[in-house]
C-alpha cells in the first residue's frame, strides 16, 4: 500500500472508503493465504511463496499497462498476443543472431511499444473504438506469430543461460521476476500519483469533454497509455521467455481477459477514471493466490476458475456500491471544493 | 426491412439521432448504394472468386457442408450477440455458456440420464446463465462488459467443476445416440447443407424479421441509440435487455449441444476463446460497438465471408492460425475506412466537434428500472 495524497480535510469518511479499496484487496490476499496455510503448512514455504509471486508477476505486469489504458476509458485486448510475439521474436534472435542478453529486453520492449503505438495511433487518429482496434490487432499479431513460429519452437537449450537466469534466480529469496515487476509497479504507481501527464489520464477517463476543455491533449495522452501498455507487454514477453525458456505460438493466449479480470478485481473501474496500478497488481496476486490455494487445499484446480469468476462479479458489484455511496456523499457534501478533490481522484460519478 | 436506418458502419459514431421516418429525408441514391452490406457483398464475391481460383475443390457442395460444420455453431451465437450489441450492450460469456451447456449435457449423460432430458436441462442452464447476466446488467446496473467477463470465467469454471479433465462419453459410458451425432456427418436430407447451417439460416431469418420488421426491433435500435430517451418513450429497456441475455444464454447453450453432437463428445474447454471470434464476426458485419446500428443481413454476409475465406485458406494448406491475419486485417480495415472518412471531414470542420471520449454504453453503469 502506498500512501495516498490527503483528501481535503473534512471528508475523512470518503477518504477512508477510497483508501480501503487496495487495502481490502491486500487483506483478501492475506486471508486466502492464511486460510490455505492453516490447511496445508507447506503453503507458507519459501518455495511456495516464490511460486505465488512468480505466477502473479506476468499478469501483474500486463495489468499495469492495462490499468493506464482502462483508466482513459479504453481497452487493450492485444496484450496477450504482444507478449507471445515478443517472447518468440527475442527467442528467435537469441538462437539465430546470438544477440547480447541485455538487448533481448530492449528489443522486446521496443517491439511491444511499436505495436502499442499502432494501437494508439489508430484509436486516436482514426477515432475508432479501441476495443475493436485491439481485437483486430490481437488476431493479426497472433497470425504473424504463428507464421513466424511455423513449428520451430524456441527450446530451453537455445536461450542463453544468463537470460534464463532472470526467470529462476533470487535475491534474498525474492525472485528477480517479482522484483522487476515490483519496481515497474512502484515506478508507474508513483508516476500515476505525482506527474501531471499521468493525472491527466484520470481526467480523460472521468470526463473526456471536460478534459479536452481543460486543455488536456487527450489524444497524445491516450496514445502514450497504449505505447506504455504495449511496452510493458513486450517486457512481459521477455520475462515469459526467461521464465519458461520455451516459446511456441500459444504463449500468452487468453491472457487479455485474465489481465482485465485482475485489473477489475484490483479496483480499477471498467468505465475509466479510477483505479491504481498497485490495486491492479494486487488483483493479479489475489487471483493467483486463490488458484494456488485451491490446488494446495483440494489438490485440484477445478474450482479455481469458478471462484475467480464469482470473485470478479463480487468485485465489480462492490465497486458499484462504493461509487454509489461516494456519489451520495458528494451530493450531501456542502463545499464545492470537496467535489473537485474527489473528481480529481477520479471517482466514477 | 426499414430502409430509413442509416447505413451502419462499425465505429461510425455520428451523433446519435433517431432516424427520421419520413421518406422525404432519404439520403441520395449514391449514399444508399454505399451501404455497409454492399461492401460486404463485394468482399464476399472476391472471397468466392479467390477461393475457386486457388483451389479446385472449393466450388463444391462438400465445401459448403464443411464450412457449415466449422463455423455454424459460432455463427449461431453471433445472432443473439448482434441483438445485444444493437441495444448497446455486449455479452462476452457466449463461448463459456457453450462450454457449460456441453458440460451439463455430458455430466447428466455420464450419470445415466436419457438424452432428451439432459438436453433440456442444458438449455435451462443456458437460460439461467443468461438470466444471471441480465439481472447483473439491468437490475444491479453493472457495466455489461465487466459482468460478462466475470460470467465468462464463472461459466467456464462451473463446466470445469462438472467435468474436470474427462471427456464424455468416457470409455465406460454409452456413446451419444447416433441420430444426434449424425449432425456432424450427414447433411440435412434433400440438401447438401449441414444441420448447423440450416439452423443458422432459420434463426437468422427469425432474428432479422424481429430486428427489422417489428416494433420490438425498433425498440432495440432506440435503446441502443439513446437508452434514456427510449425509456421515456415507453420502451421497457431493462426488461428487453434482460430477455435478450436470456435468449443469448439459451441460443449459446443450444450451440453447445450442436457442437457436442458434431464432435460426439464434450469436454469443459469446448469453444474456449470463441467469444472474441463471435464479436469479430458481428463487428465485421457492420454492427456498431456503440449500439443502435447494425443489420442481420450484414452479419449473415460477414459469416459467409469468414466461412468461405476459412475454407479457401484451409484448402490452400494455410495454417489456421495464419488465417487470423486475414480476419483481423478485414476487421481493422472495416473500422478504419469509415474512421478515416470521418477524420477527413473533421479536418474540414472545427476541432472539438468529435465525440472523442464517448463512453460506450456497455461500459456505462446505469440503474435501470425493470
């Protein structure tokens, strides 16, 4: 939990309600973790916790980019296929061109950002709904990926060991993968709270017309959100390659809806204007913890998907209730400055 | 067929207005000739010509039969999806509903039920799942895209609980009755069409008549264009949307049974990920993702295009995954072309007149009254 900018004094109840959202997600993670540990003591093993973090990290990373896009009332359905394409392209370069290890990350991020730029350009210049654009891009990228792979899967022996080490090495017991994702979450989370262009994203998602009238260059901001989402999906591709050291054309298939689910569970409003990247990352961690806990407790994962779905419905219903409450609170509040402060925080009212 | 509906184009987000009813305000002939469907017909003809020139076996009845087998059950799900998108909502749970109904059928069959009651229960499960979507969207007032992503996961999860990793019928089960599994093998007597094709055509005619020739259909367009205005005009928007979700659930459950019959087996992951294919078909058919625009003939043409391209590319031994480039490219071009036209008009007019941040209706949360 990061500290949040203080709301106007006099609205402490509202502030606590808003603040509770990520804390609630984090608490749920702990509850699930605790319950699973009670049933199976091995669940609190270092190994098991490492698995929890690693398993959540890719979805959390993609969730960071997706949050930026969803906050502006757009959608990026192409993240899963961008991840798959970048993972394969980097793996292919490793085996045929023997590029240096560090450049694998650079190339993956650059390729992802380029695809994100295409998404962003089409969405903002041609003014086409982003859901349609990124859905079409999902298919195109998948097709390109399949054509590139064409049966020649990247195998573990073809990935440089220094690169694959990123996928399994730890520092003080914490997996590198989790550290990288945590750094990204912290950096983007800080930026989203602090920097004006990032705050603009909330303004655009809260009320696009008002944002434009306030002089916010909406198109440019939305474009940057898509580029960031693409770049992070690209980075996710590099990390996927490091983690599994094996890539075929099914890498990342179906991730897009998992990512959106994690983001929504983490408290990002699907209609834009509110939510944090920390919440999104916690949402990914919660879904993964539930899944692993079910495996540990029931020694079967059959229930995990149904529970994830029910949880997702509960999360959006809760957010709806929360926003209705906040709206009521705003209406009854006397000072106009209060409205401003909360509108800036992006409550979907 | 009401001709005063403006030419639909995906992403064409002209300021929502209810089309004028009087014949005096009809657009000029060239505008009417430029309908979305005209473009689709051209693409379809091109696809057919391309297919028959590249593959000797393309222009045959076998192709038509197998196109029906391959795409029929997806196309059937596209029809209720069209109606739902026209009313300004979306249903992403369709493919999971298909999987769930198959799982219900398989589970009951596994436990010794006769096929008839098992099918009936599977259809009821579809209605129940659709009702859940409908209640969450219309009664609780949640955005339909979030709700149906949730039920997408939920329905698939329930299917997984029911069947686990087994495929029904297992080796110790009775096989499905032959009259049912024949759906995937023999055409409808007297024709060369698969059962799914015939069912799709019948359903498409029914949906087309309802959407384009009844007050209910007009109400769907009205709800998609301006939900509030439609409600004030006396249309029970929430109730209509609720029943559309139920309809979608039943139809998708039915598609699940058809798929089970075609494959002679069910597993929990049948049709995994097809929801986005269904959405792509509907959007390519010219239905606006913002609601209020779209035609059933357009969606039927879109199904025909996707089906014939798939068959042509398959007969040319092109990897099915690579075929996605063609489908995705078509979808992209179909939204960019009208978008660029708008952009050009926009350059000539003043900035700021565009609805840059129009919130799609399925992302809105409005508390309706049932």
